[in-house]
């Protein structure tokens, strides 16, 4: 999430400098939605006690993902109904933070061994 926060602040600063206050705030809000949703997933997903059964841990992450989706949709609806935003900045920052999330997730996964061209060499 720290990476998402950094990307949000950088994108918001760039939008503010190039397109003005509304764009900067829009980028900040878009990135903030992603950060908050990721925090909800982390809070729920990692709530299982140490040594919990694999099924319980998996269930917690499924519930966390569902909550993340619900929070994301809710926050976007609230933003659309209450703020005047610049949509490219809002969604650009949101998408940029999603890339950070996906990269962090990919780096956390164990490497695939015994498959692919690298294993055949």
C-alpha cells in the first residue's frame, strides 16, 4: 500500500502542476480510492489468527476481495455524486495504483518451478 500511496501523490502532483487544482484533487481521490480498498482487503484478509486452517485463510481473502470491490464501487459512487472531478486524472491515478498492486502481488507469489523455457535450459 505504501507504493500505492507514493504513486498517488506523484500522479496528483503532476496533475496539479500540469492541469490545475481540479485535476490534482481528482488524481488524489482516484488513488485514494484504490489505497482505501486495498487497506480493506488487507485488514480482512490478514485477520485470520496465526496457524488458522487454509480454508479459513482462503475464505478471509475471498471476503476481503468482495469487500474491496464493494468499497471501490461505493467510493466511486460517492465521488461522482459529491465532487466535480476530472475523469482522466481520477481514473488515471486509480489505474496507476492498480498496476502497483498487481506488481506487488506478482512479486509476492512464489516462482513457478519446473515449467517454461527457463526450466528446460
